[in-house]
């Protein structure tokens, strides 16, 4: 952990900012947040899941955040609230303020004179910003980033080092774009013509809403004709691939290594598990949960959890059972034949 | 979409350039291409699949591209041709010319004096080109790209911002290399020696043919001893991993998130679906199609489509059926036992 | 292959450096290593697996490295040793020394005056090193790399072009970090709060041990509260995603495209096959092998090989059998019913 000489806050001050009820000494001061197991005497911990309640007895935390139902589960000074995990997130952000560079354009960056950078924005060393691009108030463009011609980066948005936004793409406000992310590369579109692939120009853009997070090395392709759209509040983990003309609904969260093929429409408040693969031209309803590793080959019209994973076992057991997969049809035939025999025997 | 004041073309002009027959007013002018559903009065649309033929009745497109068999499916001015999708690709490229930077070496790039950059090539801000590297005629090296020692970038090839080509690698003509792509990193080779992994030097190169596209954040490793080879016309989507000493045959297309382990040989005109994984040291014939999410663990000698995906269902149904996978052997045993019993009963 | 005018070594010289016994003329000189099939008259080859023994008869190699058990399998000059593959790795490294840039800070890099770069380290063009960062003896920071505030790069560690290390992260000695790798981006942590995701600050670091290799475009996220830890000797291929607070045990090797979700603990000397996905909060024992494409959803307490892959077949066969997966329960019910019938028939 970084930053040791940080400011302290009393439980009373926290409750004033974030709500909740203090039980015990409201003057109790904390400097950091930590898990119950490792928290020390200046640290605030939290209980978000009652199955960890027994850890309250042994924690060295100075104070804890609890849900209403666990109000009396400890004698430690505590803040009682509706959503302890969200409360912890808010306190964590307060005691660990992000270090943001000073506004200004680094002398070793290359900003085209036809680009517009807000005076309150910061452009890092080696960043390249092309003609017509617009960088919003308080935005931070990290070292060696690239922002293409006519692209727009919203207010308060942060691009970390080595991130790339192609020409014409639009990023909303308060987005976080991590290193290695690539927004707006060409979609994978081509026509087979007499034995050769002919490239189809990708003339759409990527349009990203507000409060979106894009993980390290995630790629979002620009649209072929229309735009690829990422709505407000979408959270993308690392190593994700989003094909051209996809539309990701608001507040959907997608875990690492997921691939989404072109023109697929994912609803709002969906959750896609790691390494899932969603085929192209599908429509997934709101509030759908896709399990990790699942291959989605059909549209999904109703909320719920969907899965397509071969269960894991020791390799020898796997081999024994996997080999029978190829004989399922034969097994079914033998069952049918047996049923016929029984019928005949009983008929006698 | 970008670029609004674009040039217009008459159907007659298009037919002169690209062939096909104009039916209706050859003086009809269009400025852009668009799908049937969203096309407007200055736009040319296309019908590549007869299942969308009913959209012809309602489209606002000014004109359409059709196959011979659909010649009379509309009264709109039209171009009739053999391959409407390829025709559309050509028109799309004509009306949306790529904006290419002016030739020249940006003053904020770092080109070694022992490198050779063609006078007609463009090197962007922050690009670094090492000793002995050669950049071909009309090539474009994007901002903050890296081209290592003795690497060669072919004529008309374009590297987008933040792409990397390691030392000694060779890229053919007219290639497109998207941001975050890494060509020529070390293959994953090591020998276990008394409890430690010993690195095996990766002294081969990556050799990429002509007309190849490499998607964003795709990685192609250099060979261990011999080269990794990507033949002409191969199209690679984003987030792909190609291991050392692979050989990818001409005009093969590989979708996003595919992994190909070392020393595997993929034929020509293959298509690999998203998130497929091909194990190492295999040989895949020409014209093989691998379904998305498929794990290929054996060589494939004959063309065709191959699949290995557990079918998706609602999680509860999945759990019920997946749990039985572990009992397939037992099911088979019980079927065999039943067959024995029936035989005995009938024998009586 | 690069570098043609390389130094030659006699078998006697090699045996003096690396051990083993020379059989035949110890003055035999070689310049390069190569596979048995392609080796030429100045090249040393090796036999690591007796199934390739027949290649010894036809090889044009000048000499070979063999295990004790194959001592008499050829008449060529040879080095007999315990581990021919490891021996070959050592010779390959000797005859192909890595070209390392001259020490010094490139005038086109941006090193904060509050950073510390060892005089023997090399910092490439366009690299950006922030305040408080420390670059160790003999380290090489490639072109356009980024090293964040207070990060530490160990002695002899090499970052290739366009790699990124976020603030506060620690990389050990003799590590290799390939292009596009991102170490220390935020973990994927958030709390749902009244319909919106609230970001949880990621205040841990990534701590990487000695002799670690990180492949191209691999991402390792920083911890939420505690650190993400990669122990000594871990080898990571390309396109891997390691979530926050994971702990990867010493000498574990992970193939390309693997995803490991947050807070999972992988033992030492494990091997994870390509495209495997390990869910979060699991514990995997030492010496576990995970097959390519396997989804691990439970902790694994015992060494061994584990697999979860649907077997591949031609698509039509796959469809026929896959469709029956959804009827496994029904099959089991029909088997049970048959067993009941038989019992009744026999009871009569």
C-alpha cells in the first residue's frame, strides 16, 4: 500500500459525509480501510457478508462498517448503514484520494495547434493529440497516449499511459481508460471476392458514455457504418474484445478476457463472467448473467443466469466421460431399444 | 460517421470503375453507403442476402446494389453485379478514402541515422525507429510506434499508434497493423532444469506477407529457431495470440481472442471463430472452419466445420445436466447391464 | 534468424562451460543451434525426446547433444549430458547473446529529476519515468515505456518497447517484460449502490519477484487493499489477465490467453494451459496442471492434471450429440425406469 502519512477522520465526520448511524464513540479516528483479518489499530473495516461475522471477534480494526442486521454483532465503534460495501467504497476513496497531475500540457507532448485542450486538463509527456481533438475540463491524458483527429475526451476523464483513442471517437465524462486500451480500431469486416478478402471500410465511430471504465488492453472496435455504443456506467475489465457495432447497455459489467462479436446488443445491468464469448448479431436482454467461460450462440430474451461449461474433473475421469460424449446418440438408441424390448416382454 | 462534405458519384461512374450493370437512371448520384434500414436520400445501399429482400420495399436509399437473381426486386435505380457485398466494399472505400498523413518524418520522432525511411513514407510523432530498420514507400508509422533494429516495413503498410514490431521482423506490403499489436516478442520457450525454468533464446523472426491485417492488441511471437510465418492475405482480428513458429496459410481469417499455441500449422482459407484455442504442434488442413469457442487438440486433415462447445442453457438446467456428465460411464454400465438382463429374460 | 558472423565454439569449450561428456572429436566447432531436420554443417542440434531418434541418421548437424541413454545412437561428435534440452538452451543463449543497448538515458526520454536511474541502466527514446521511480543496475527500459511514480524496476530487468508499470509497483531482478504488458492497472472492484457501480479504490500494488517473464500484452492488476504477488521464476506468456490480489507461486508457468479472476492463489510449479480460466477466490495446490481451455470453478487441493473440455468433432456429429446433453436427465430417468421394470419382471 502507498501513502502512509494520510489524514485521519472520525466516525462522526464520516457519518456526516456519507450517512449511517454511529454506534459507540463517534470521535474514534481512522486513517485507512482494511479487511477484517489484516486491519490494524488505525483502520476501519467492514462486514458485507454475514458469513464472515465470526471475524468480528478477532479483528484488530479500530472500527467497522456494518449492515442494520449486524448492528449488535460487535462491541467495536461502528457505523451502521444500509450497504456496508458501498459505504466502504466511499470511505476508501476519501482516505485514498487519487493523485492527479497538475493541469497543463507537458513540453514533451505533441498537441496539434488545431486541437483544443481545456486549461484545467493535464497532458502527459509523450502524449500525441491530433488536429480537431477536444480534451475536456480536468481530463488527464497519460504519458505516451494517443488521441486521434476529431476525437473527444470528456470532462474529468482519465487515460492512463499508452492508451489509444482513434480518430473521431467520443469518450464521455469521468471515464477511466487504462493502459493499453484501444478504442476505435477498425472492425473486422471484409468480403470474400475471387479468393481474396476485400476490406470493408469501417467508417462508424466508438461512442462511450459517462462513468465508464475500460480495463488494461481492452479493445473496442469502431462501427462499420453506424457507431459502436457503450452506454453510461458500463464497466469493462482487462483484455476484453468488443466488435464493431456492438451496443452495451448502461451499467453492464464485463469481466476479463470476454469477447463480443460484431453487431451484438447487450442489455443494461448485465454481468458477463470472465472468458465468456458472445457471438455476433445477438440480442441479450437486461439483467442477464452469463457464467464465466460460457459461449453464447443464441439471443437471450429473459433475465437469468446462463451457462455452457463442461464440468472439470481429474484428467483421467474427464477422458473416460468425455469419450462417451461422442456416443450419446448411441446410448439413446440403446435405451429406446431396451424400452421396446420391455414393452414386448410385458405384452406377452 | 465522419466526413460530411464528401464527393458524389453517379451510378454510371461507379459501373465504369467497378463493373456491373446499371438498371434505371445511370445519372443517379450518391455520396455514401448505408444499410437498407437507415440509408437516406444520398446513400447507396446493398442487398447481399435475399432474406433481407423485404427491406427493399421500405428503404429510403437513393439506389441499391443487387445480385443478378434480385435484379427485379426493386424499382429503385440499381447496380446489378455478381457479388453485391464485395461491390459495396469497393464503393465504401471509394467514398470514404482513408486520411493518410503527409509524407515526412515528424520532428518529435526518433529515427536512427542508420535506419532507412522512404521519402514517401510518414513517421508520426513519438515513433521510434532503430538502426537498420527499413520503412517502405508510402508506409505510415503511427504516433509512438516502435520498429526495432533491422526490421522491415513494406510499401504502403500502415502501423497505427502504439504498435510494436521487434528487431529483425519483416512486414510485407499493404499491411494494416492496429494499435497495441505486438509483432516479434519472444516465444514462450523454456526448459525445466533442476527446479528452475531456463529461457530458450528466441532467435527466429516473424515474417508477415502482403495484404495482411493485424488487429488491435494482437500478438505474434517470433520463432525459437526458425521463423513464425503469416502468409499473404491473412486477416487477424483483435486480441489474438499466435505462438512461436506457427505458420498461418494465405487468406485465412481469424476472429478475436483466438489463441494458437506454438509450432501449429494452419492451412489456407481457414476461418477460426472467436475465442477458439488451437493447441501446439498441430496441422490444420486448408478450408477448415473452427466454430467459436472450440478447443482443437488434434490435427485436422479434412476441410469442414469442427466444434467442441457445451451447449448453453439456463444455469439450473445446466447444473442438472452437467452433473450427469460425471456419471456417463455409470449410465453406460447400467445400459449394458439392462441389455444383459433382457437377453437372459428372453433366453428363458 | 539474425546475426550471421557469429563466434564459433568447440565441443570441448562447451563441455568446459556447461559440463557433460564429449564423445568424438572435442575440437569440432559449431556456430549456431538448430533442429535435427534443418541443422547445417556449422550447427549443433539436440535430441530431447527419443521418439525423434531416427532423425539422427539423416541430420546434417555438425554435432549433437544427447542424453546418457542415447549415447551410442549416432556416430556424430556429441555431448552427452543429463538434460539435453536444458543444455541446448544454455548453448543457444551463448551463441545468441542478447543485444543490449548502451547504458545511458536517451535524450528523447523524460526522466523526472526525482527518479533514480542506475548509471549502468539504459532508458530508451520516448520512455517516461516518473518521480520517485527507481531503475536498477543494468536494467533496460525500452522505447516509449512508462514507469509510474515510486515504482521499482530491479537489476538487470528489461522492459521492451511500449510496456507499462503503474505507480508504486515493484519488479524484481532479471525480469523480462514484453511490449504491451501492463502491470498495476486498477483491479476490477466495485460495489452496486442504488443502480450504479461505485468504484472501489485499488490501493494495493503489484509485487513481481526475480527471474519472472511477462509476455506481450499481458495484464496484472494491482491489489484492492493488499498486493497482487507474482513469485520468483514465474513465466507468463502473452495475453494473460491476472486479477487483483492473485498470488502466483514460484516457477509456475502460464500459457497464453489465460484469465485468473481476483484473489485466487495458484501454487508453485503449476502449469496452466492456453485459454484456461480460473475463477476468483480459489486456491490451487502446488504442481497442478490445468489443461488448455479448462474452466476451473473450484479450489484444487491435490496435484494432478485437471480438464473440462467438450471433445471436438465434425460440426454435424457435434450437433447430434450436443443436443442430447440437454436430455441427460431424461436419459437417466429412462434408465431408472427400465431398471424398475426389469426388477418387476424378474420378481414375477
